[in-house]
């Protein structure tokens, strides 16, 4: 099933949403050649890149939300996580484990607190947003080990945490979407009810080596927005190269299915998945490819495409109306169970 979410231009393709256009026109332009040249680590300000992961957002909750930070034991260390629920909510059935994006090297549960609290309000569920370890301090497969251990622990301690279901919903954006799919592959339906990914980073290979045959031809682009749309697409491709150097390093090949889930093999033990995508996202072709791979193996796949938007729109709660709509959609998936 595929749902198209219209932009301010209705169902017309090829144009950035006005709010995205206004925000993008004053930003640095990433030209097409940045996808062909490797990022030189000696020339970047890494902390500026890390701190720049995510965007300003606002709280839209209308109920009192109880939020606290907890520790989750993970092998030989602890992870921090943020737990959110409606303050007076009793008899909580479901839990959503949320995995933030940020290219495996940035982002945090705290940066998406407003989103998690609104999701908790709409879904009447417990939302646990996990802070997995980041690169370059922790390289592959550290983040995967954290996520697998944390989800297993949360399910095993569900009554202690305050929800009755023995399985969880796993949701994540960008790198978090990558980790959500890997969790689905390893933990299967035994632990995971459903998965929701937002513009998942499913292919970390170089652009010219992608098995989905990545190309600008995949996108319909109106000439008047050509430069800005290419820039938004190219930025994520640029960061993809940085991820390969700092997260994957030389410990694994980018073709490893636990690095690039697009290369994995799947079967019907994989949970139902909803893939939420943006029209002008570098990751869109690999999202489409993975959806087809999963469907061919009998996995139930739902796709939602937001026209006019780019990678990272989930960060913009309170500034993009589509972000709230997206959270309502995520909550509806939980509420239907």
C-alpha cells in the first residue's frame, strides 16, 4: 500500500514545499560534484557537523507529559534513554522504542523530546527514546549491539517499565531507521510488533556503487527549484561518505547487510513495516528498493510519501505542518493494535 501526502502545491511533483524552500534558499549549496569526491577529514569541523544534526522544533502537546531519563543495561555498559508518557495515563498497553537519526555520529533523544512527547500523547503509549553510542568514538557494530540489547531488555522488563505488551513498536529516522530494520531482522516478530522508518539510511555505499542504481533521474524536479533540490539531495550524499569513514571505517564492507540493510535477505519472520519517505531525499531510491525486496519475501510493507519535503523533516515539529501529521500517522499505527 502506498499513500501520497500532498504538499502546498497539491499533488504536483517537483517543487519544494514553501516552508522548505524559504529555509533552504539561504543555506550552503551542495553542488553535484560533492558526491564524486571523498570528504577530507582534515578539512572538516566535525563538532560543528555533529552539533548541527537536527533542527529547531517546538512542543505541541496539549496534555501534561511525564518525561524522565533512565539507564538501560547493555552488555558491559549502560545506555541513557528518555521515557515519556501522558502524566495521568494508567494501564498503558504499548511501548514505542524510538531510535534517533544523525548519521550514526550525531543526534540524541533529547533533541527529539518534543516529538516523543507528542507521540506519547497521540498514541497513549510509553515512548522510550534511546541514546545509542555514536561514531567515531564507537564504530560499527556498536550502535547495533546497543539497540538489540536495549530492545531485548525493554521487552523483558515491560511490566517494570509500565506497559503490558510483551512486544514493542520500533521507530526511527535516517540512521535510526537503518537500526530499526536491523533490529527487525535480528529480533523478528518475537520482540517487535511493527517497525516504522522515516527516510531510513538503508544504503551506505558510494553513489556509483549502489545496487539500487542511484541517479538524479529517479527524481522529478521542476527547473525553477533545481539548484535547491539538488543541494538538499547532495547534502545527505555528502554525509553518507562521512558516515562510511567514521562509522563503518575498515571493520566491515558497506555491502554488509548490517551496514546497508538494502543488501540483506529477509523472510516472513520480519515484522510489518511502514516506510515514511520524502520526495527530495537522497535515500528515497534505496527506500523503494528495500520495500520491493521485503514485499518479494512476503513481508507486509506500507509506504507513505510526503511531497515537497526533504531528508530530516521530522526534526521540524512546530515549523512544518507535515511533521505533526507524520506523528499522528505513527500514533495511529500503534493505536490500531
